C-alpha cells in the first residue's frame, strides 16, 4: 500500500491526524496534511483508508 497526499487540495480539517496520528500530521504554519509514512505496514491499512475516505478535500490517495 502507498499513501499519497496533495497538499494543494488540503483544507486543514485534521481528520487524517485524528484517524491515524502515526501516519499523518499537520503543518504548523497552515494546517495542511504532512505525510509521515508513505508505505505503512498492514496494521495501518484500515485507518489509512478511513482517513482517505473522511478527508473532505479528497487530498489523500491510497494505492
């Protein structure tokens, strides 16, 4: 699994960080998503997919 983020789409809602703070963080300046782990292990697969589905700006892609 690979996670990609598009910071230009991000609206800074923070749903990703609330869903899995081991994978996502927020930029301190503007609140946009910061990807911490591009290729997470299987233990984070469900929360990564949930974060992508909860993102109101569709800034997170899972492949």
